[in-house]
């Protein structure tokens, strides 16, 4: 059985990070090991959340795992709580990266043109260092602009996205994916594999609402599909369809904006990737 380790926070309420990654990756028939980076009462879009930072626990877990000889088919990081935590996760990559596995980084730090609460430019600079160590990075448009020092725009053409993707792979990862892209009336996810200089675009219908947590749903399904041996373009399509089905299941739910999408109702779609 394949095994992924995912390194991100536990938000106790508000579907994102580990509470999303665990069920999605498990539904694809992959063992999901976790390193919780922090425990928050909710994700940071709610005010007055409380956060217990677990940075100091990460090297202790890594040491025990190294002693036991545990290995992983993929190492997947999401929301990290501080620049110091990024340094610790860089060390984790050095310890667990092998010739046979890959590092998948979702540089979760911003959306809709704005950084998440508590993050600033120095955090984005640090995130660039983490991305340089990855094989695949999956920012949204806002994060892609922050990582590449590109002006964030609401209107742009396909060249703007393909240039962004190229600049992202110049940071170090050989593959990059940008979620939430749109141009010429088309909406979707664009990916780029710099090894064979190949772009692909997964297009879907326009979605008029903003739903939080869709980035984490996408990344979890995408890293699962890649781990099961699908190509980048196939994995993007599998994950894109899953996000779309999750959003469709959420449309009538007024609570969804902050609570996250009803991906649970779309989970049966992933059973066919359980090899
Ligand atoms: O990736 C979304 C996310 C994950 N975890 C926490 C967050 C957010 C988005 O705001 O606050 C704690």
C-alpha cells in the first residue's frame, strides 16, 4: 500500500488542512501519515481563534520515524504556521526525500489577492525556499504572484498564466500547477511540466461563489492521484473534477462560505482510484 505523509495544521472546525487531507487521501486507497504543525480552534478566517504551535514536536517525530526506518511515497505540505516552521519542514524534506518519492508543496498563505491573517512578505520569501525543494508546487493565482514577485491582476490572458508557471518552475520545482485561473471566458487549472515543456489546462464551468478550503481539497486529491501513478495532467483533471463535484454538493448550503465545501458527499467518486 502506498503511504503519504502530510504536514499541515489541524483546524478543529472549518474544513481544511488535515481534516480534508486525511479522508480524501484515504478514500483513494493510500495510507495517510500526518505531522500536525499546529492545533487551531478554527482556521484563521474566523476571528479570535486559538492556536497551539507544534513546531518543536516535528523534529521529535522525525527522529523517531528515522530510527524506525519509515518511508513515504510522497511528502505533502500545506498550511504552515510560521517562518520558523518552514525551516523545520525543510529539514524534514532533507531527511525523508529519496530517489523514489516526491515532494508536493501547497504554499497555502493567501487568496483573492490577500495574504491570510498573520502572514507578511517575509513569510512569502520563506515559502519560496520551501518551494525550491519541491518536485511539484500548487499555488493559487495570489500565491503564484507572491512567490514570483508578479503583480496580481483580476484580468489577464493565457500568456500571463503560462509566464507565471514558467517563473514558478524557475524557483526549483520541475512541475507547477495554478488553481483558480481564468482567461477568455474559460475557468480552470493550468499546469506546466518543465521537463518536457508541456502545458495543460483543465477547464470547468464558471463558479460564481467564493468557497474557502477548495485549495486543500484540490491538493489532497491531486497528490493522491500522482501517488497512484497518474500523470500531472491526469491528476489535475481527477482533482479538478473532485473539487467541482464538492462545490456542486455545497451550492445550496448557506454555511459553506466559511465552513468549507461538502467534499464528504463527493468522496465516493474517488473510490475508483483506489488501486
Ligand atoms: O489552506 C487553508 C487554511 C489552512 N489552515 C488554516 C487556515 C487556512 C486558510 O485560511 O487559516 C489554519
